[in-house]
C-alpha cells in the first residue's frame, strides 16, 4: 500500500452560509461560560467520515456530475438537541424544501455509487449555533422562547465538500471544493 492510501481525510458535504446570514445568526449566539459558539456555521448534507486520499479524489469527481437548479433556503426558529435529558446543542431550524431534499438525495446517490455508507437516520437539517458543556432546561427553554420567531433565507447557488480536523478540541473546517448549481 502506497503512502497516499494510508493518509485519511475526514469529509462532509454542506451548504455554505453566506456572510449576511452569518451576521443574522450571530444574533442568536448564547452567552455563558459553558457554551461553545459554532464559528463556522453550515448546513450539513451528508457526513462522510474518514476516507483515503484516493477515495476523496473520487468523491470530488463524482460530485461534479450533480446538475440541479439553485433554490431559496428558508431558516426559521431555534431548538435544542438532547443527550438523554440534558441539552447538548442549540440550533437554528432549516426548512426541508424541495430544493434541499433533491440536493440531499442527489449527493447521497453520488456518494452511494462510490460505496460510501450513508447515515440511516432521518435527515434533520439544522445550523448548529452552539454546543453546551452543561446547561439546564430552564436556560434552554428561555433561549428557545426568546428566538422562536427567528427567520431568514438565502439563495443556494452551490454546495461544498469540506474536510475537518480537530485543533485544541474544536473542529476546523476547510473547503475542499465548491459545486455550483444551475442558475435559473
């Protein structure tokens, strides 16, 4: 096995959040010592995980075959994910529209062709706002009440393949390649 086969890269596909929407999302950032704010917000399409450089190259090529139209993505409301009874992250809601569902399906089909095992759970698109090291239900419910009417949208013109590494316990995402959608 050559050197290139032994190197593994962690990958995922996602929608990049435009700067004006990032600014709007920054208004949702909770404050506190036990909160890690997400500095690189995105909407994950598919988590791929660790792959060799050869497989990563095949993924880059295969995703070029996706030809879909641009669409408008709505973001509305906030919520929390729980581990057991404890909340562990806060998120902004991503509306499951035809454009997103079609893109998610197309990316999944492309990855499946390459033998990438896809997550079997229901697709729950969201934008992670913050991770909670420790929090209480009263704080989370107050946060959700204060931001439940949050709404914004943006035009989805591309999706991206990202790699990630952990630096000082935090994920750092790097854009590997962009895939433009068809403008209408």
